[in-house]
């Protein structure tokens, strides 16, 4: 019986864990901006982020998902040579798109 309880509690334990996504060195140089803050910036393309929106049948915390999506986008933008990102879409089902810019 205790083995069954452990198996059933595992998804709850995993869902409560901290973020699995770490900010990289290049990602640390990237900041989140709004459309109004990029007029003098050069567009470098697009970064698409995705993360798990649920573990097994348990939906993950929305704030944690959005934080992971932002971190993934910052990492990708840093690898592209960018230093700013602007959300193009809202986070939905563990996915979000960002425009990547190089700003002075």
C-alpha cells in the first residue's frame, strides 16, 4: 500500500520542484522589453519557446511555465546575438514566441 502512495505522490512532488531551465551566460545579457522600447533596435528574428504544461495529468503552475518560457527565449536570443526580446504571443499550452533584437 505505501508503494502505491509513493507512486501517486510522485507527480505532485515533481510539479512542485523548481524550474529545470537555467539562464545561460549569453541569456543573462538579454532583457525583456515592450514594443515601445525597440524603435532603435535591429531585428534579428524570432525565438520560440516551449516547456511542459503538465506532468502526467497534473497541470503545472502557470507562473513557473511563463518563467521557463522567458528563460528559454532569453537563452536563445543570447545565442542569436540579441540583447532584447519582445513577446509576440501570449503563453499558451506551454508555448510562446518572442521577437529578438540587438539594441544599442
